[in-house]
C-alpha cells in the first residue's frame, strides 16, 4: 500500500514524461523517404504534367505511322437538273452518285522521314519524363532532409539556450556571493538573449521547411525519420570522376535528348531533299451512279444505274517550285549544324556538372570526418573549461564560448551529413543514373 506521504511527480518530471511520450508517438508515426516519394509521385503537379505530356507523345507517333497506311474515303452527291421547255415539254433529270476512293502510298521519302522523326520525338518525351522523375526524387529528398536539418538546428538552439541559462544562473549566484563581477552576468545575459533570438528563428525556419514538404507530397503533419545512429554515410561508388563523366555522356537524359535532336534535324534535311524525288501512290475507286427523269436520255444517255471501278498508279514529280526546295535544304542543313553544336554544349555542360558534383561530394565526406573529430574535441574542451571555471582558472566567457562552439559544431555536423546524402543523390542525377531504387538505398540509412 503506498505511503500517505507519497507526492505526485514534480511538474518538471511530468513535463519530461509528456515530452518523451510525444517523441515516442512522433517516432511511431514518422514517415520514410520512400513513403513520401511515393506520395509525391501521385501528387506533384510538375511531375504529373510531364507524365501526361510523355503519355500523349505515343499517340502523336501513331498519327505519323498512319502515313504508311491507305486512306479510304466515301463520297456521295445528289443533283437535280431542270431544262427549259423543249417542244412544249419540261425536262428534268435526277442524278445520285456514291463512290469509295482509296489511296495507298508506294513511295514517299518525306513520309518515311516524318515517321522516323515522330518516333525520335517519342524518345525525347521519355527522356523528359526521366528528367522530371529524377528532379522529383531530388526535390522530395531535399525537402525531407531540410526538415531534419531544421529540427537539428532548433534542437541545438534550444540546448544552447538551456546551457547558457544555467551559466547565467551560476553567474548571478556568484555575483551575489561576491565571487564574480557584474561583467560575467551581463555577458551571460547577452548570450542568453542572442540564443533566444536564434531559437525563435530556428523554430520559424522549421515551420517553413515543413510547409514546403507538406506542399510537395500533399500531406500534413509529416515527421521524417532521422539518420540511424551510428551514422553510416553512403560511399561515392566509382572513385574516379572521369568514370562518372563517361556514364553521364552515355546515360544522361539531357545528352540523349540532344542526340535525338541531332537525329531529328538530319531527318528534316532528308525530308527537305525528298522534295526533289517523285511520289508514287496506288489509287482506286468504286461507285454507283443512278440517273432518272425525262432528261436522262438526252445526249445518248440511258436512265438507270451505272457501276464503275478504277485502279491505277499515280506519279507526282515537282519540276519547278520557285527554288523553295533548294532553300529549304540549305535551311535544314544549317539547323542540323546547330543541333550538332547543341549536342556538344550539352555534353560539356553535363561533364562539368558531374565533375563539380563529384568533388563536392568528396569535400563533404571529408568535412563530416573533420566535424566528427571537432565534436569530440569540443566536448572535451567544454568539460575542461567548466572544470577550470569551477576551480577559478577560467572565466564565465570561456564557458560560454566553449558551449557555443560545441553546439555550433553539432549543428554543422548534422547539416554536413544531410548534405552528403543529398550530394550522393545529385551525383547520380548528374551522371543520369538516379532512379527510385536510390530512394530505397537512402531509406536504409534512416532509423527504423
């Protein structure tokens, strides 16, 4: 039986218990990066617009394919003819005609080039969709880690403010007993006010980052999972940047688009040159003509129904078109050279971006290792400074500086880790290799 003098938990203890309960609930409801990417995949308007455009491209290619097939048309007419009276009689004639005409191309070089262009345009649309999907992966991942970084920044700001508040209370007590000057109290108060402002700014930044992520995935109250502890960052893969550049030159969708653009330009030149070539079509028709009326027999005709059918081959060859064909060929040849230069510019730009991203990823990995060492050193320095302050060989400002250095290092370390993960994704994007499986690989780095 509990003692009658047993007291309820202190307010601070209740607050800690409540905070732990809220943290456990948030962790239980936390979303993985893969889950949020899947949500954005079905919600993001930019990606869905690109997907709709890519889906429509297949029907445009099918329209061009129709140039290979015959065209069949149904034609019909009905006429009535009235003739002025002849020998006191009114004459009239009724004519009804129904005909089916067909045309099938046998040789048309321009049509063949148009069809090839349509299928390359379909490949361009697929490359655009791939670019949009890679961009969606990066945007969701960036939003995800922006929220985590903002949470860490707010946590370190709060911890810094708490540590400074304790140091402020200590400085006030020492001043009251005469073992410290008012300068220590004022320094601690100034640091406390600054830490309060930083905490307010960090809290607002976290709200902003959460709104951005909510808008991206179409959900509210998102709680991203943090990196698993101990943190194991992904390796770069190929250690040589030129290997990444080689992959980018063959796989990057922007380079593929530029190559397809050159192919389309060459086909446009072939289409222009086809103006000098003949076209050959197989044509045919079948129909019925019915004539009735008193005037139907005039001129040797005979009332009744006439059936006719024709079949033949039609040749069309342009002898002179005002030099338009020659000028069109000259135009497309120059545009073909433009497409060739666009391809080279795309290759150079992708190669440069790949190298820059690779060296950026290398630098971030080195920064993480340096900041991890700095964090350990800053903890030891803070402990030594606090001990020196207690024995009187260090002043209050030394403790405040050591605390600020530790929390700043912890904040920078967390941010560098997130940036390293993001840069690894951006490196794969720069090389044209980023795909949804990379999202699952990042998920493996997160807490369960």
